[in-house]
C-alpha cells in the first residue's frame, strides 16, 4: 500500500483524541483560554455530563473578526508571542483546543473584543469551518460545544455515565478555581451540585477563603499556612494537620505556575514530609502552589499538560519536604478540630442504635417515666436496686486532681481526673480535653529520642549481663544486617550463634523488657524492607522503642504527673497525634457538651 497524506479533518480528529479525552478535558481547555484572556468572571453550564452541551462564557478581552477566524485553525495561538517554548507564561499555548473540539463536535463561538463596537461569531461543524459573521454579544467570549464526539461514535463508548462525566467536570472546575481566587466561577448543569464561588482577594486570606468555598469549613479550620523560598522557587499554600488525613490522595491539590498538575515527584515529596506523622495507608489534605521562572520547568511533556518536568528535581523535592516539615513542627500539639464533632456523632449513633429507641413516626419510644429514679415517690430501696441493675460494667473510677487556676488558660487545660486509668480529663476555660495517656506519652518519648539522636547521639546503658534473645534465623540476619542503624538508635546487638542475638547496650531512656523490644524491632525491619531510607528506618526503630517506654493504659497517674504530661504535649511538635497517626486528644467545647444534653 502506497503512502498517502491524511485528510486534514481526519488529522484534526486524531489530534482531538490527545487533547479532548472527555467533556472535562474540553471544559479545562476552554476555561484556561478564558483565564489567559484576563477574565474576571467565568460561567460554565453543561448538559448530559457535557455530551449534549458545554457552554463557557467569560468577560475577558475577547477577539475581533480576524482573530476569531484564525482561532479555529490548527496551531494558531496568541500565547507564544516570541515562539519561545522555554518561556511559557500562559496556561494554554499549543493552539490545538478549539480546532480539536470543532473536529468532533458542533462548535459555536461568539466574541467581542474590548473597545470594539461589534461582536462576531463563527461555527465549526464536525471540522467544517463556517464564515465569520456579525453577532450580538457583550464584551468577552461565549463558546458552545454541542454533541461532543458525534463525529466519532466510537469515542462515546469509552465515556462513563452522565453523572460520572459531570462530576469530572466539577472536579476540573474546583481545581482551577483554587488556583485563581480573584476570579468568580459559576458551574451549573444536571447530574451535579452546581456552585457560584464569589471572587476573593489575592492575598493569603483571600486564598484561604476560596479554599473554604471549594473544600469546606473543616479544611479551613485545620489548615496550616506554608511559605518557603529557595533558589528561585517559591512554595505557598496550606497544609492540613496530620490528624486531618484521608484514605486516598484525592484531597491533595498541587499547582505549578498556576497550572494544576498530578506529578509523581511532588506527591512523593508530600508523602515523605508527612511520613513521620501518618501511617502508610493514610494521606494528608493540602493545597500547594509552586512558582518559578518558566524556564526552570517544562510543561510541554504531556498533551493535557497534567505532568511537568523540572530542570532541578532535587531542589524542588527538598524545598517541599523542608517547608512541610517545618510547618508541621511549628503546629506543636495541634490536632484536628473535627475530633469533637466525631465524638458528638459517636454519641448520637449510640443513642440511635439503643434497643429501646424508636424513630419518629415508627411508634412510641419504649420508656416509662414512672420507672425513672427521678420520678416522684420512687422509693429509696427501688433507687438502690435501679442503681445496682443499671450500673456500668466497666470501672469508671476517676482520680480527681485539684484545678490549678493558671493552667485553665493553657491550650490543653488543667488535669482534673484520670478515667479507667487510661484517659486524662482536663478542663479549659471553654470546654474539656480528653487525652489518651499512652498515645500521648508514646509521641513524647519518640520526639525526645529523635532530639537526643540529632544532638549528641542516643545515650546508651550497658547491660550488666548481655540479654540473649532467641529469634527466627531470618530475623537474626535482618537485625545483624542493620546493626549500624540500630547502633545509631542506641541498641547494640551481636550475633549469638544460630537463631539468637545478644544485646549488650540499650538506650538509657528506655526501660522494660529488652527481649520484647528486640523482637518488635525485628518485625519493624521486616515491614520496612531494605529499600527504605536510613532516616526512615531510624525513625521507625525509635517509634517502636518509644512505644515500649511510654506510659501504658491502666497505669494510675497523680495530678502532678497528668499536668506535666499536658504541659510537655503543648511544648512538643507533633504531639497532637501518636506515632501511628491517631489523635492523642479530643477537645470538646462547652457548646459541644451542651449539645449532648440538648441545651443547644
């Protein structure tokens, strides 16, 4: 078969497969065009998930008749004035979006340039370009895409349901809206919850307000500001507290020079920064903006511009990890504000699940006021019987501690009691704090060990008689292979024949069963694997050691010990969560407690 040149319309349709993968791709390209045109208001409407209709209207600079005719031609753009691909300062630059969309749909564009007395319109029907004609339209541009992929029915088979496609459009709009807080964004259509995000100021407060519009109040209340700069790269945005974590990475929004990206390097840096605070199956929520000279980043490595390539990836990774670690350390003991809400919800669910409860409309509540111990005439003997029959099975003895007035103003308040020999109850000026003593102390010991290691090395104590620990041979080999790592953590071991190791020195800070500690360390090394970085392995070993030394659940504490624990938590970075990513305390405001009793 001889070589032949493809039909131009067919070429456009093939190119459309790269640029316009689904309706959300078309929306992204059109909205970015509006932003590049300086729009301050962008309205998007869709039907049938974008298959039937996509309409994008803006108040940007608009186009005159000549620009409009050229805009639907392939590789025609106003965004590369000097044809320098290394200096791209706009969101779009390929000149492929409009002709690609027009080759697989019915495309109508109406536009009026700033200062022009007349607007113009053009239609492209499945690749057939019409003539430019006068049209009534205010300043700005309106683009309508109808019957997307009508010219390529095979592409329709690969689209998801109308609802799924509509949600993909909404996700694209949210990501773009977070990068441009000064622009008003409106989205409407079927199969989705529309929104109208008012324009915000361009400072940090305005950005946080826009993030609250998109991500909700909880993110705003649990977000930490991030600011860092290094060698021409600037990082800003907001990072969620470690206890404000998610089951996947969908709540991580990353931007490079205003462009939303999904980049492995950036996501890897985020995971590394949070590694010391979160378990491996949980992910932080954050929004980060990386800015640099356009020449330092290549945005032309992916048709949809979803990936980028940096000239110095090590510099970028170091900047992100360092900035996030510094931000999280500065948060000190802070934990998520949603802990109290989860507690209220847990009480509510327990109430609804009680056997005697009947939902409204499904019969009366199974309760007789005459059986209440508060009812008039309830005999003392009956009260005693009631108390005996309905007493809780668990031991709820509390060990009261007198309130020290000045500590009521401390972030974690004044310790008042220890319940179940496990939880410390503290009083603040406007509520109560419940602390898990084991989880909190575990984190405190871990941070002490890290500080000691970084300062002068972990102090070791020699065993009077070496402790012999019998293990599986694979565990023995794993421990011997990591002797240097363990030595840096304060644990000195040697091989002691087949299936055993001898421990001659252990960290002076730790007390307890050395044999059990060694076995847990062996398990830790097995989980981490040899590919884990040295720093991570050291931290993981220290976390295991801290767990052994921490105050166990079931140990009674005096009032002084409880208050000392609270004060140390307030002064220790990361003490809001334990080494496994769980919160170490829950705070209930007085208003939360009043809700429990129906006062509010």
